C-alpha cells in the first residue's frame, strides 16, 4: 500500500471504494447478458448491502496482509455519522465501511489485481446465488 493511501481519510477511501465495488458488480452483472433493469438493480442492491459486504470481509480477513489489516482496523474504528443506514446494524455498517476502504486501496494502488484475486470469485458466486433467488421470486 502506498504512503498516500495510508494517509487518506478513511471516509474518503470508503466513499471511493464504494464506487469501485458497485462498478465491479455492475460490470459483472452486465457481462451475464441483457436482463430487465429492475432485476439487475435487485441483485446489485443485494450485493451492495452492508450485511453482504460484512460477510465478504469476514471471509477474506485471514488472507489480508498487515497493511490491509491496518486499513480495515482504521475503518472499523472510524466514528459513525448519524443516519438511517448506520443505525440499522452498526457492526455490519462498520465492516462494510472497512471493506469499501480496502477496495479503494486495492483499486487505487494495484490496478485492481488484489481486488480480483480476493473478491472476484466470491462476488461471482454471490451474483449466481442472487440471480437464482430473483428467478424464484419472479416465478413465485
């Protein structure tokens, strides 16, 4: 991780990482073909939820190096702004913020290679599950 990334505000990193994360999901969804936009949005929203991001972070934390773990710790310890999103599930929101900050570091420092190696397979699997669930809802 570059020194510049270490010195960035966690909030700025999380804001930037949120955009990288959502764009990666949108690209993966669009690569699956043309689907109704409402279905794509349901799947995207499911993967962008704080709870889903918290699960992803928990699954990959053991693979993080010291610098990455430091970013995660800084983000988890950042004070929360009052708001509806943060009040739903503080633990998940903090973990989601940590994942988003980590995504920003990965995407800004290493051209996304670390993002793809750590999160790519998990995102692909989650997208397949979410599509299967949305198909069941459509039929039901």
